[in-house]
């Protein structure tokens, strides 16, 4: 069985410090110039993400339509990993969590563990599809589970959730609300985000 129509690639969680000066814990998440949500507060939570064609996680590898991709990630602390592929046209696909993976809680990664997506035993593959162009992968790692009800929904029999926001800016704004809701916000020391890039060619 193949994956959702759009492929994903590079899961990217970084330990990069977003600011050199401490910011109050109540500071609102920010949207970068690339319309990607970032955490303005320093946190000890960090992660590394890479794809099979770039173990360093620092380049922008090329994939042709039809190629398969395996994503890898590790975190320095136990964390829930949420992964979205942002397509060249600005629409998004939710990669993790999903209902295809055989592992329960398939978006939970333990400290020091290297996880592959798809994992050994999963009955699906991730296959690249068009359109061609630069794709961005947005990852949020959180010490506590996030409520994605405002972001995505599953329909009957659907293994991958449909992302509601239709543009990159809308996705970033919705994610900002997800990690900083009016009631019971996630402490900003408990989450981090990052992006990675890959090219799709024909």
C-alpha cells in the first residue's frame, strides 16, 4: 500500500537556539518570514531529523516523483513529534500522527531513540508526488501531547488526517493557537519547531 498522495520528506527538529536572550515564558509564538511557527523562548528540548538521502540533515536533497523516502528523527528528551509537509502551492499534509503505523502512539519518540518513518513493519511507503518545486517540512516536538482538532481531521477509513488550513500562513497561525491556546497553554519551554527542505523534480 502506498502513502498519501503527497509525499513528505525531511522531518526536522533542531536544537538551534532561537534567541540569545531569555524571553518571558508567556511570549506568544512567532511566525517567521517563511510563515513557519517558531518558539521565541529558549528550551532544553532538542531533536535531530534527517532523510535517507541526507544523513546530515543540513542540505536540500532532490527526489523525483515516484521515489520513496524514509525519514529519521531522534530527540534528547521524550517528546511527541508532529510533522507537516508544506507543498510548493502552500497547502499542507499531516504526516504524523497517522493511522497507518503499526506502532501505537506512532508520534511519540523516546530520548536517544532513532525512529524511522515508515518504521519496520509498517504496511505503507512514502512516495513522492508532484507538483515539482521546493517543499518544506515543519516539525513540532512537544513534551506533552497537543490537541490538533483545530488543524486536522480524519474521515471514515482515512489513515492520514486532512489539514484544514489551506495556506502556509493559515497553518502557522493555527499551530500558534494549538501550542498557545486560551485555556491550558503548553509552556513554551516544552516545545520547539523547525523546518527542513527538499526538492521534487520530474
